[in-house]
C-alpha cells in the first residue's frame, strides 16, 4: 500500500532535521542572526562559487559590505579588486552596486521583507529573495535550487522540468514541507542543502544507509536494482 503524501512529507521533514542535527556543515553566515543586506551579498556570491571560498571571504564582506552606504562608498574598482579571487568580479561588482543604490534610494537603506520587492532588485532571483526572507526575516518559505530539486525529485518522484522558473511544483512541495513546522524553517532549508551536498549527490548518491531510503522513490528503485 502506497504511503500518503502527507506521510511522505512528515517522514522527509523529521528525518532530515534529525540528520542535520548530527551532520550539518558550519559556515559563518549560519551563526546567529544575519543582517538582510549581508544576506543578499552572501547569497549573490554563493551562486557559482563554492561555499568554502565565500567563508574565507566572509570577514572582508562583514568589514566592507555590511550596508548599502558602505558599498557605494567603496566604489566599483575596489569591489572588483576585492572579488577578483572569487571570479565574475566585474558582473558581481555591477550587481552589488545597483542593489546597494536601489536599497538606499528606494527603501531608505533598509532591505524590504517582501518577496516581490526583493525580486525587483537587479540580480536577485527567487532563490536569493527567499533565502533572505528565510534566513534574515525568519519567514516560512522554501528555497529551491538545482540541488534541492534533485533531492525532491528523487524522494517524491517529481518531474524536473529543467528550469527553476518552470519547476513551480517543486516550490509548492517545499512550502508544504516547511509548513509542517515553520519554527524550524532555517534548519530545514539548510538541512536539504547539506543533504544534497553530502548524501544525495548528482553522481553516486549514498543511498545505502540513507535516512530517507525507506520512503524514497529513487532509493527504493536503487535497492531493487532498477
């Protein structure tokens, strides 16, 4: 007899939080409260750059990129130089400056806590917008990238349409799981990200001994040898 969808959701939620309590990765932006502007810059840099590299850069980020005025005073040349070790420095410098200017001019230097307003900022897509809402404002929203999509599609046997903008059903499923216990939204989103990086990897996922395998569609297929 197939498990009910809600049963699958609860098992996924509870098992991942338990797994996260024992296996979570440590990054400086996960310690305590994170300023919304710092969160935007951090998430912008985390795109297409390994987290360990951003962790090394994080002290400089806090020193020189903690608010819009500080960024604007630093100027493009210094920002490009600061980011040279991370790559894509010209494009990132432009985005950071445009975001800083918009927040200062349009919102009085205060990052808005509204998804649509965040999406209107240059370079801010749905993932970054929701990451800021979750990690800085504590809002119960899911965050979905290619890695999260992989975990959801394998576990729930969902279709991956190849583009986050077309994978609206993945975002819906994420929000349904977050709604089980909104008080732990940060931990659950981090848990899924870490699980995707450490266990449910693109190639050779560690299905043997995986905490989700008893209910995972993909895990069951692997166990059957299909």
